[in-house]
């Protein structure tokens, strides 16, 4: 049986680093935002492969100029203040490969807090299994989650599954 879960401005599929960043950016514009993640944690590959460490790798160039800021820098700075990150390692011998280490478990907890503060909704333990299309337009997704199989409608669906699962299910060339 299919339940109706809700309608959103912006539905983000996948709660890895890209999905979380998209959800926070969307929620900060005031858009009604839902993040759907199949596991019980945020961070995606950062958590699957990360502990005990994960590093933002290219926030600085070889001249030690910061070239990437935004949400990566914001989360690194906040974790640094809390003692759950290390200062940027600006070494000459690594060329442009500058590490900015964060603790992935603490990163996930911080993200949970930020998404809650920004009033973005989360559906964890929720696997997207299909898409809803009207003609050639994506209208939402079908999700298997602990309270049953549900339909989620969206003005915009963004695929952050890391493997373009939603695009594939929608019939887009992958
Ligand atoms: C071993 C390893 C070490 C790495 N180390 C570093 C590093 O130190 N520094 C660095 O910058 N990069 C590193 N990378 C690369 C980095 O991890 C990835 O580029 C990055 O995590 C990709 O983020 P993403 O959000 O696009 O995808 P992912 O992190 O893969 O997130 C995708 C999310 O979507 C969810 N999902 C997938 N399908 C569905 C579905 N159908 N329904 C619901 N949810 C779904 C997944 O559970 C996952 O949480 C590493 C990669 C690996 C494999």
C-alpha cells in the first residue's frame, strides 16, 4: 500500500556530503526541504570510509590561497572550534594537496544539528526505490521507510545518491 508522505519545494535524494550541502543551502533560502537517506547517518562515503578520519582535500591551492570556502569551510571551522577537526596542513611537499581534517562522526552530528536549526526535514533509514513522473517531468519519488512505502512529491528533485540512481530510475542517460 502506498502512503502520501508530503509535498516539498526541494527533495534531496542521498545524505552524503553533496546532499547535505544541497539541503542546507535550500533550507537557508526558506524552501520547504526534505533530505532522504537510506542509512541512519549523514555523511555518506565520509562515514562509510572515513573513521577515524576524513579530510577536505582542496580548500587551498599550491600557493596556499584558499580557493574553496562555503559549507566545507563553515563545517571545518565549527568543528575546529569544538575540538573535532585539525588546522589546515599547508605543506609545500604535498603540492596543492592540502588536508583539512574533520572527525566524520562529529561532522554527521553537526550536520544533524544544522539541518534541524534550518528546519530542513530528514527521512533517515529510507530507501528511494522509484520515481514519479508526469510526461517527461519528475514529480517526486517513492520511498521505503520504517512506516511503509510512501510517495513524496517535489517541485525540484536533486540526485545526490553518488551513483545517479534517481537519474537512472527517471530514464535519463547515465
Ligand atoms: C575510501 C575513500 C576515501 C575517501 N577519502 C576522501 C578524503 O579524505 N577527502 C575527500 O575530499 N574525498 C575523499 N573521498 C571521496 C569522497 O568520499 C566522495 O567524493 C564524496 O563522499 C562523494 O559525496 P556524495 O555526497 O556525492 O556521495 P556519497 O558520499 O556516496 O553519498 C551518497 C548518499 O546517498 C545515499 N543513497 C544512495 N542511494 C540511495 C537511495 N536509493 N535512497 C536513499 N539514499 C541513497 C547513500 O547511502 C549515501 O549516504 C574518498 C572516497 C573513498 C571511497
